[in-house]
């Protein structure tokens, strides 16, 4: 241990990090990361690896509709996971649908984070009336179940749009609805971290030399709130994907012409009674695996980034 | 001991209360609610069927679609009109008498510009009051089928309508609200107790109805709760939450039949499903073709007809429960013939050639307007059509919306390409011509305008020679078949799901008739 850091290569310095150490010694984290990575990579590579383009109606044949998975009697090797009621390949629709779910999840969390962290840091830094107003708003929103808030915002957003734009903008409305539901979590954590940091000497001295408040907030406080924010962002991603699926399942989210996983589950649900289980089962299991992996990752990150739990 | 006694008495009281409430309550569901309770505002199947439990017409049809007297006891024809003898002692739900004055008022109301029944009411030139209980409906020349054309024209109370400022029908297209939209005052067997549109409508038996004791029906209360999700509708029937589902999804019929205590009834319906193409305007609203309307070219219309695989829709979407067709009116209606009924067939290659010949070899874009809570698998048929038309290069943007927003697009003639289904309560082609094929027809959003078809629509209103009349109807249908203003898909097959506790007589007009419904 005599060799100083300078002599190590960049890679060695990177792997020497306590987070990386925690990662390589936690098998569940590695498995979760692997699954999440595969899911996200597969979703984004959908146009390259999917056998069909489910959004291109010219590739769909109604005569192939309602076909079971390949290994079930009546199935065809051309459609490994079977087809839906319109003759779309399930595997391809899941890949494309997963992509929409993940994009919606990530952008919604990012939106919530942007809003929540901004308000949280402002709230913690200024205190007083500003703090009271912002945090009471967050409290009020937290008393109402998130999904109801999302349905409300989504409903207003849709009603505000003219009919012909509703389908095209549905995805943005959903992102905004989930993002606006998420922010109180971020605001609370950011505020807590800000309160702690604001008392520290380096912030005090920055104030003394007369730096304006916004520079102190962005340059000094914000970077130090990022660790806990990262943890709730990861867990928030899983929740956002679920929220999107819930909205879509209720018919309030992504339209069936460009389905997300939630929309696929909803469409398939209509066929459960008639025994076409695969239309709803495969999207549902994909959603479960995706959310489970992201959740595990978030759990591990919470443990690894929290010194008290180590 | 005291407590035990108290318990015993309260138990007795509870059973007694239970016995009182053990009336025949029929709970039923379907995918879409009646659009309005104003009986002259929307000529739409479920709306007419719902209002028909509260309001009555002079003449009605039973479940076998045979004409039956309702508010008129008998009628006789003359060359200049028909005389109807009204039923005496009939009272509206608010207690006022039903008289000839109300008949005059109701016909005037049904002829009003905002009425959706004006095509039917126009068969009556004027109403002449002979005495309080006799009216003569004057016609422009002889009308051999007038009673057939009156079955959906419901009678309203003049006094009530005037008092509540609903002398004119609600203008549905203009989103008008009026007292009659949520309140009713009919003469029918049921009284509206409460109505929450798209949620719950409760009807109670009318104890003063003229027909009490004359019909087999024994319902005391009807609770109608629309459920838009097909799977939820079936689940409600399977779990016993409802007694009757008007439109169970076709893919679930086997499951319902297999469940203990449930049954399915099917019958060929008097309803055809088709797409309309606006060939009237000079430029389509939703297409990328500018300065021209591709639908004006008959080759394009033929290509659309050939590109849709009606048999695949029958097999995969409808589970076999449909009859592919080349005509927009079904067998059972005078005018449907074996010559005109067969489908145009399915031939993608020929369709592509026709598109190329018309100058649209690369296809074009268009929006398809489709209801998603009206016909059997309506949205799924549209989705299938999107994929089929893509194969001849037509990029279809599907807009599937609830019927309450879909139908105004057709009536305002603002749709380029739309799905519509048409039932024929009169069982006569005149009804189809006057609404869908005559250039002025209020549901003809295709802009189809053929002078001879217009002429025949008028001629058959007064032609009494059955043979000549039938020949005219045939001639018009042959013209329509050649010019293809529509893309006919199929005639629907009706399937109703119900518990063994109720016997609902199935009717090919898809109307639930409570007066014939028996609860065990």
C-alpha cells in the first residue's frame, strides 16, 4: 500500500473506487445490471434485431393473426412468441414496445429530477417562506397517490389538445404527467442534502466572499446532492416505467398504433378469456423482468452510496 | 336473552325487507350508452332501443320484427294517406293524456331540421286531426309502406315539451344540451328513474302502462351500466354482476356458452358494416394528394374494394360470425338480391394495377375515421383494413374514437374515409337510399350523387305496384354496385350473452325488448 495513486493506471484508479468494489462483490447487482443492460440494448437495437417491423402495416398479414408461440401446437417458427390479434409478431412488438416504455421512463424521471432538484435546492438554500411554500406543495402532492395525479395531469393534457393531435402527442403528455408526479421525492432529498451542505464551511466562506446565491447553489451545493439523487432516480425509473404501463393499461397512455408494454398488456387482456394467453403474458413478463432488474440496481446503489449502511 | 331476542327480531325484519326487494331486477350492459334521451335527436340503434323502453311509437315491431300496434290500435290506408285509430286512455308518465294533438306535435318535431328522423318523418306530408283519437297521416301520393317507416318515430307530450322548452329536438351535431337529453316523459312500459350518461341508467316499471298484463315480460326494474372494455363486460357476466350482455366479444362466446348458468343466442343481424369514401369534395382533407380527390376516380374505389380481404376479417377478426358482402344492406331487407349481395372479392394485384392506372401507383395518405364502441370489433376491423390497404401503398392513419365523437364527423360530412354500420328498421331499401345513397341523405358523407338513384329514391316512396317498385329498387342497387361509392365489408351476426335466469328474445335489429323479457 506504499505506492501512491499517481502510479496506478487510470483503469486501476477506477476499479479502486469503493462503488466499483461494492459492485463486483454484489452478485445480484451484477446480474441486475446485466439484465437491465440487455433489455435496454435490445430495446434500442429493436429495428436491427426484431424480425419484423410491427409499425409497418404492409408487413402484417391478418391470416397470421392469433397464432400461438412456436413451441405450442399451431404455432409457427416464423413467429417465436406467436402473433397478436392483428397478425403482428409478438417478439417484435415487445422489443419496440419496450423501447417506448424505457424512453418514456427515462425522460419522465429526468423531467421529475430537473424540476424536483431545482425546487429542492432553492427551498433548502433560501429557507423561510420559499421553503414553506415549496415543501407544502410537495407534501400535498405526496398525500395523493402518484398514479391518480398522473391520471389527472394526463387527462387535462389530453383534453387541452385538439383531437387530431392527441395521438401524436400522447407520448409527451404521458412523459409530462409522470414527470410532474415524480418531483416531490427529488425535491425532498435535494432539500435535505442542501440543508446539510449549506451549513458547511466551504459554503459559508463562498457566501462571505460575496458569490451570488445561484452560483453557490449550482457550483457548490448541487454536486454534493447528486449521490442520493442518483439513487432515487434509479428507483424512480422503475416506478416511472410502471406508471407508464399503468396509464397505458387503463387506456390513458400510449395509443395502440405505437404500443408500449402497458398498451400491449391491455390489448392482450381482451383475449385472456378466449385462451390467447401469449398476447398479454409475454409483454407482462418482459415488464416484470425489466422493472425487477432496475429495482435491484437501485437497491444496490442505495446501499453502495450510503456510507452508513456499509 | 334480550340480545338474542333483538337479534331474532332484526333477522325477521331483514328477511321481510329482503322479500320486498326481491323484485325482478334486470342488470345489463353493452359497450356504448345511448347518445341522448331525446327521442328525435339521434337515429342510432342503441339510442332508439333505450328510448323505446320509455317512449312509444304508433306502430312497433316485436322480436320477430313483425309489425304490432303500439299507440295506434289499428290503421287503414287510402291513396292520399293512412288513418290511425289511437289507443284510448293512454297516459304519459307525468299523468297527462295521450291524444291526437301529441301525434301532430311529435311528427312536427321529428320533421324539424335538427331531427335525425326527418328522412323517415318526411314520408308524412302533414298530420290531420280527425278527432281526439283518430289521426290521418297525409302522404305525397300513395305510400304502400308507411307503417313500416313509423316504428322509430316516438310520441312525445306536447304540454311537457312546451313547458320544458324542448319543442325542437336537440341538435346533436352542434353539441346542444336540452332538458329532454336527460329527462323523459313517454307513454312506455318503463319510467326513467335516474340517468348518468356512460355510467348508470335506471328504469322502473310503469304501473299505469296500457300494456300491463298483455305481454309476457315481468321486469320491475332495469339497470343499464355500459362497460366499454370487452373483457370486463364478459367478466361481469361470468361473475353474475350483470344478467345480460348485448355485445359479448365474439372470441369469448365459447367461454360464455361453456360456463354453467350462461347461454349465448345468435341470429343474423339486419345490419351491414362498410367504409364510406368521400368522392364529392374536390380535395380530401387528410390526404397528401393536393388539388385532386383520388376517390373521384372509380378505379381507386374499386382498388379499395379489392384490397380488403373480407374473408380474413370474417375468419380472424369476427371468429366466423359475419357474412362478407358487396352490398350495404343485408338479406331480409327488400332490395338485397343474390345478384348484388356477393362480395367484390379480394385481389391485391388487380388493386395495385387499378391504383397505378389511376395514377396512384405509389399510393397516398388518408385518415380512416372509425368508432371504437359501436359495432362488433369495429376498431379491430379498421386496424385490419389499415394493414390491407398498406399493401397497395395507401398509408392509412387510423383515428378510432368513441361513437359520440365519430358520428358527428359523418353527419357534418367532414370525414374522408370512415366506417359506418347501417341497420334497416323498415326492412325496405328506401330507408337505405334516403339516408345513405341519395345525394341529400343526412348520413351520406360520400358525396355520392347519381341522378337516377336520387330519382328512384323519390319514385319508390309512391310506387304502389310491388313488382314495379322492386324492379326500381333492383335497378338502383345495380347502379350502386357498379359505381362503388362504399366499401362493403359484411353483414353482422348478432350474439347475445345472458344468464339462464332471464329469457331475452333475440331480435335481428339488436334491440333489447323488455316487454318480452321474462325473469325466472
